[in-house]
């Protein structure tokens, strides 16, 4: 009796999304790929392949990654089509912008409410200038 061969499991779009989210969350925590790899028992090259969506991540390893990143496993998945799911996608899209995590980290260290409002006004003004320049 011939048993049909099953094609090897390949990384999917969902694997790419999970990897992308791991990347964003790792950077937001200020962790290197080496540090995350050590914490979950793999090399930085494995973390790199996970983040690029080249390698699939097993359930137990995914659970470990979520634990190290201090998020629920569900935060690593793009699920649903409701308002929360859309907001989650938008947040991750913003965090992928180069410098966004650094800007947020620096902004969060400002304790003075007035200074925080002034920084926000400055950034909004710069955004308007950029928009007007392109128009």
C-alpha cells in the first residue's frame, strides 16, 4: 500500500506575521536577537529566521518567546476582523516604522506633563511641515 507523501511544512503568511510581531516586540523591549535566543534556548540565527518568517515556530517555543517578551501568545497573531484586531494591526504597523520604538521609549521617560505635550506639539508640527512640503 502506497502512502502519499506529505509535502514539507513551509512557512506561511501567518508565520511571517508572527515573526514580524516578535521582531517589533523584541525591539520594543530593547532585546537583541542574541539575548532573546539565549532566553529561549536557540541561537540568534534561529531568532533571525523566526523573525523573517523563514522558519516555523513550535507551540512550546512560541509560548517561551511570549513569556520572555511579557505578552500573551495571542498578541503574536493577527486574528479576527473586529475593531480590536484592526487597531492591533495599526499599532504593529506604526511600530515597524524605523525610529518609532526609540521615539516612544524616549517619550515615555518624560515625566513632566507639560513637556510631554510640548514634545507632541513639536512632532505634530514637523509632520504638518512634511505633509505641506509634499503637497
